[in-house]
C-alpha cells in the first residue's frame, strides 16, 4: 500500500508512476467497478488546517479522519449538515473513514433533502492530477464564481480525475432538539404522499424516510424536525395536523434516541448483516413506489422523501432488472454491495458519456487513477 | 479592455451566415441590420460596447441546436445572452460574433408540487419562476437583486446568488437538471427530477461556466414552500468594524438568519433617499432577517438582538409590519439603482472570509482615500460577498481608469485575505485579467482543458473568463 506522507510526495509519486493506482482514503467504501491498480491511500495526509466557527468554514487535509472533524465541530456546537453516511455496517468494512473519501464519493445522508449534498458544502479543493501537478480550485468562501467550478466536479468522481489532498467545507450550527414524527401502517405509495406533504410544508423537515417492514411487518413512516425546543414543538403540532388524514401521527422528542434512529436511517441499518445485493436508486419521489413494485423479491428502504431507495435483492440479480424500470421513469441506480464486475454505475446517455470520458482524458491522460472504477475505459 | 481580433473571414461571410440561419429560424428571430444589432452591443457593464455581427432569438431547443450547428460549421463565435443584466460583461459581443438571446424561451414546462420542482425554459425571468408557483405557496429561492429582469439562463451561467442564499444557497444548490445544447448542436440531458445527477457532477461544472460550455435551454429547479413569515431587524453601528464583529458573533451563536446584509453610510443615505425605509443615519447598518412562525421569529430575534446589544448599537429596531419589511428590503435591493441616481459607479463582487470583514473594510477606506474616489459598501455580510461601489465621473477624463485601478486593488485584497475575485457576478471581461492573481497558470490550464472538451473549437463566448494571453494557445489550437 502506497502511503505518501505529504502532498509533494504524492505529486512526485504520481509524476513518476508508470502503472495504474487504486486511490482510496480509509478504504471503508469499496464502491465502483474492479480496478487493478497499486493501492494508494491518502490516509497519511491528515490534520485540520483551519477552523473558523464564526465564518462557518473548516479546511482539512484529505486523509483526516471524519471522526476527528466531527469531534472538532461538536466542540463548537457545529456539524457537517450533509450528514455523511458510514458505509462500514452495510459493506462489512473496517478502518477509518476520511473526509477525502466522503467527498470523493459525494456521501450525503437524510438531511440531503433539505440542506444539500456533500458537494453543496464543498468550498474548495487541492488535488494532484494525472500529470502529477498540484492543482487548486475554489477556496474557503461561501460564494465563489471565479472561473469554472471544478470543486463540485471532484466531488463524486471517486478519485478518477485526481487525488484530493485538501478540502474546504462549509459547516453549520448543530441543533438542540431532534424530534421524530411517525406514522405506522402506510403502504409505500401512501407513505411517499405523506412525506411529500410534510416536505412541501413550511415546517422545515430535515429527514423523510419510510421503512416498509419496521412495525411488525407493516410500514413505519418517519419525519425528522430539528431546531430549538419551542420551535420543534410548534412545528410538530402543525405537521401532526397536516398529516392527520394519513393516520395517527406519533411524536418523539427524545433527542438522543432520535439521533440514533436517524443514524440508522443514514447507515441503512436494517440491511446490515442481511444477505443479498444492495442497490441505491435516485428517482423522482413519486415514481419510487411503482419502481419498487416492479421488482419482485426486493426489499426497499426509502429516504429523501422517496427520492432515495435502498434495495436489497437476491445475490446476483441482473443489473438490467433493476435499471430497466429506473430508466423508464428517469433516475439512476448504483450497485453498492454485490458482484462489482457486472457494472456498478448507471450507464450514461452517449453525449454525456463522451463528455465524461473527455474530462477524464484531460485530468488523467495516462489513465492512472482507478481505471475501470466508474466504468470508464481502463 | 483587450478583445481578440475579429475574424475578417467570418465578417465577410455574413450574408451566407444569415441565409443559412434563415433556413432554420423564422425571419423575425434573426436580427442583422446594424441599426438593430446595436441593441445587443453591451450588457449592464456599459463601459464596453461592440455591436455583434447578428443576433438570433430561437424559441425552442431544436432551433438553438440548428443555429449552433450552423455557427459551428462556419466557425462563427456565439455569445449566449440571458436578459443582458450582467455586471461583468458576460454578454459583451465581438464584431464577428452572433448573440444567441434566450428571451423567447420563456415557457413553464412542468410544475410538480408533490416532488417540489418546476421545469422551465431558461429565458424565463428569475422572479417569474416564483410568480408561476407563489399562488400555491411555493417559491424559487435564489433572489439576485436583478431578479425582475434577469433570466434563469444567466443565473445558471453565473451561478447567481442573492440576499437570501445564506440559508437557501445559490443557483447550483437549487438546480436539479438541464437540457443543454453543445456548440456542435448536440443536445444533452443532465439530471432531472431526481437528486444528484448520474456520473460526474456536470451540473456543478456547467453552473457558473459563463456560457462557455453550452447553451442551457431548459432547467429543472427546486421549489420550496414559502416560510410562514419573515421579519428583518435593523441594527445601526458607529463603526464598520463593530458591525463586522457583530456579524461574526451572530453566526457563531448558532442561529442562522436567512440574510445578513450590510450597508455603510454612503449607501444608507442613498437608499434612504430612494426608498424611505427608515434607515438610521449611521456608519454601518445591518439588516438581519429570520423566518418562521411569529413565535419562532421572536425566539430567534431575541438571541440575535441580545448579541447586537453587546456591541452598543446606535439603532436596534425590528420591523413591525409587512409594509415596513417590504420597505426595508426595497431600500436594500434598490441600492445599485439608488447609487446610480447620484453618481456613476462600478460595482465589485469580491468575497472574503467573514472573519476578515473588519480588516478589509478598513483597508478599502484607506485605498479610497489614496485613489481620491469614494467607495460605498453594500453586501451580503453573512457569506462575506462584498459589493463595494466605486463612485466616479464618467465624463471626467481619467476617472474610469482610476476607478478600474482601484477596483483591481480591492479585488486583489480580497484574494490576499483568502477570498476570491467574484462571488456571484462572474468573471466576464471585467475580472478576466485578474484571474492570474487568484490562480496559478496550471490551475487556469485545467479549467481551459474543460472548455476544450465541451467546445473544442472555442467558439462559445471565447474572450471571457480567461486572460487572452492564457487562453491564446487553446484558441489557436482550436482554429
């Protein structure tokens, strides 16, 4: 395992490389097609370089453990609002998730529906390109349209365009109270309608999930609200009234228990230690129940008001079986756990695939970084 | 401002170009009479003017694709134009270019409250997107000051923000999908009604690319339910530094207002004369707005006003009615217009880390004295996006040049303290030659390599964003 100790060492290593590299952070998210490169980790590039709570900004080297960043933020009553998922439980991996890995995979949790994705909180990057150059884009300010936004391009590119060495992030205040409203017994279609009603209200819902088999085999629909105690109580009351037509709406304001519950939603806990392949679908929320209904033998968990569907299907289920209904409705499906040689990422329309391949050739002309991982030419 | 030498061969083939365009566009969508093309000679950066070879106004994605293909085949540069409100010269033509105006692409294509999005053609104005959904209680969040006039196409090109982006984000945070036509006429669909488009984040790349990568004809935008209520509070201070410290303390306290706006004395007086908003006459004014139910607003404002009191404000006053709130915002949103009534001015757009506000304001004051030009400050303090307005006299020889020199110094200061040249207006031609102050040559080179991928012939808005010396090799290679 190559483990450069500094950005300069990494740049020199890439400049002198003559064979592909398998770029990773903490290695806890083995997502993507098989890649044959020499393993290289950024986990030695660590440290929070700057944290200004009054400016809501934090700059850290890419290999900094996520836990270290979350601890520093918690000490100031702040947090990463995009709530990155921990993949270890679902994928059975061990190791230490890094902030660079979070960004490279654009990992967001339930609050994505309200606050935005990881890429929406990424203000700046430093990375090493395929020629071994150290490049910089964006900065550490909230608003920046100075030149092209390569910051977002790097987020979610899984190390195929460059190796991240430093990220600047926007952070937000944490909240005092976390409450959950829940409705039992809704079918998937009704559940998504209820979640849409809540998300289409002015009451700032920050989580909207549905677990079809949570309550003695019937569904449980979950809505999160966060804020001050008084504000949460008020909004809970308004939402209970707005959702009364869907059934009895239970209210929990046990903040500690709710933090755990939403961590389970974030980490897809009901699928941990369960057999089968796991797919992740991004679709229009109202399309989700219909897509799931077409997939016999699939178990689903809904997040993002229905727009994110986690599917557990029998091992070896053909990708086309999942992708066909997603294609018909619009959206994309990614294989998160299962046989990764069958194609992990959703095939792109030809013109978009051509742009993606064109970018890849500019950023990494020698095809060094994670060849094959995103389905691109090795 | 240096622009590339117009291509005489393109100009010589004007008649042929118009003839070919007329096969794919209705006659009234092609403007080629020199008297009429003058309407497109500049945008809101009026210091620079140049009539284009022609202007076209396609009304569908297909027409855009057909017209672009013709220009591509003939090697004609194309400058896309939204509503022409760019303050950075983003829509400034060259003599050999065709202006592609999106004004006729103004339909709402789909409104979906259940899934909380609206799909529009991009010539539609920002405010009219909200207008299409507000009766049902929804709104489109980005709110640039020019929202009455500016088009979604331009918002996407410049990744526009607005006063309320502290809470709701800028255009890219509210953009879910686009239909985009590449320079060679290829139509691409990226993203849609689902979150996080598949593959690389091309939406993130396109947004803010100043019309250099493609022409976005349709956009899927996130809409939100309007908050129950909103209320601004006015805070007056007797120094800029204290106001800057107050901003930082509010943010640190864990309450996140939807907007924190800042104005200095020059600006306060001009806006008050214009809008009669009841602004106090003081050195620095903050407008802080929070949202929610009445009780939620009371709770948040209590915390915020307590922080303000610790900084000895000369004025601390909540709005007491919807009318008063509207006036307070009218004053702020009219700032540029109000200043324009009393002076010529140049508006800057640098962004700085919020912690640097007091220092930067002090330095701007000193530089203003050194250059002998007044600078009024009005900006989005919550996110550090500054809009210093440099006052000058356009009729006085040398004043514009002095003003530009001061502007460049202020922007360099923004970069020096860890900020950037432009937060929401874009680079255009205005900040083009300062790009080397922010980015190293290789940082610019990788950005230009992106343009090579989307527009290999460098025909889309080619003279913008990158210093001509930096882009020369790419433009020559493209010929």
